[in-house]
C-alpha cells in the first residue's frame, strides 16, 4: 500500500483523501468515488457506545478493515482510522468499477455497471467482502490501495442513511461522478 494515507489522522481527513484512490480486493475493484467518516464521539458511529464483539476491529489499529452486517443483510466495509482504541472509521459508499467487472456482475446478479458498487452493501457484495475480512490489514493481500493517479475534485455534504448527527458534513464524493450511491444535495 502506498503511504498516501495516514490512517492515524481524523476519519474526516482520511475519508476525503480516499476519494479517487484505487481499491481492489483479490484483483476486483475500482476507483473510490464516495466515502463517509465516523468518529468515536459521533452518535451515528458504531463506536459511540464503546467496544463490543461486533465493532472490536474499529477499536484496533488504524489501516485495518472493519466489516459489519447492515440490517442483518448486507456486509459493509470501513477503514479504521486514528490511534488504536479510539474507534473511528471511514465507510466506503461507492466505487467506480474498473477491474473484475464480470466477477462483480456475477456476484451481484446484474449487468448494469452503474449499480454494481453504488451503495455500501452493493459495493461489499461486488467485491466479495465478508466477515472474514474484518480486522485484516489494508496494506496486505487480499487488499490493494493506491493513490489517485490524477488530481481529484471532491464534494462534501451531510451523511445519508442515518438518524443521528445527520447534518455533519462527513460524506465525500468525487465531483461529477455518476456512480455515487445518492446525489449530493
């Protein structure tokens, strides 16, 4: 993994820096086009009430995966940030599929590229993310994370799909991307 991300930084900084980065899982993935940041002091965060068996990876070392099930149905992938024990992370909300598109189509059971990875559950399914990835370091296989190959323009706004701290502007996207989970308002 390139050292372009300091995972010990605040989750909002990491979330912004990840926009435009290339992320692959076993050679399948693409460009990160949407993220959301969460912090231990954030009532919308899984870490807000402290460590549990479900969120223990979020309290582990920075630069590791935190994987959880949303609504008991979809796996979701976060990148752990800040120092060990803090409980902060970045949720990957959408990527632009670039590598392994046919594999993503099989996993998702659909052909439409814009819908393959637009949303955290869709993204995890397309990349083959499961609980087995929870706690794994992001700088080792099966993961590859590299810096954007060009300058990117980012947009920021409120997070979506939450009921607490809804106005916190910790959702980041690639300006002009048509592959976001939802448009920015």
